[in-house]
């Protein structure tokens, strides 16, 4: 299984988990926690997709251009900075909603692991 298949599996599961998780948190913990979850989930999922596209280009069929690894590492640092700034912004807007933020980070990570494990099972 290549990066496109992993990305497709992740998108299918995320398309279900994102609204379902938001609805459960809305019913149990309130709209602020649900909003923190939804924003963080989108941020982390978008970060994963951006990273997957970069890895896919780096591992492409053609020759890797000179300096590609340096640009990849610079992009990795830039996306990490954007991710941290985004999470800081969410905590600035919703300072007491750490449960929503933690679930918003953990949800996409669990879905990435599940998408990778599903490829190993067959």
C-alpha cells in the first residue's frame, strides 16, 4: 500500500469520525468543547494530508531533484510551526477546552494508525 491508499483510507474514516465526534461532544460536554474538537481535528487532519502529499512527491517515481530533502525539512518545520500556532489560537479562543483539543489531536492520530494497520491486515 502506498501513500495515496493510506491517504484515501484516512479520509474515509475521518469523514465519519469528525462529525460523529463533534456531535457526541456537543451532546455531552457542550458547544465549546465540540468546537475545540472540530477545529483541532481539522487542523491535525489537514497537517497529515499536507505531510502525506509531501512524502508522496518525495517518494515519486522520478528522480529526486537536488536540494529536495532540504526543502522537505524546511516544509516540515514550517508546517509544525503552523500546527503549533493553530493549536495556540484554539486555546486562546477556548482556553478551558483541553478535552476537545486532546481528542481533536488524538482522533486523527488514531485514524492514521488504523489506516496503516488496515493495510497490513489485507
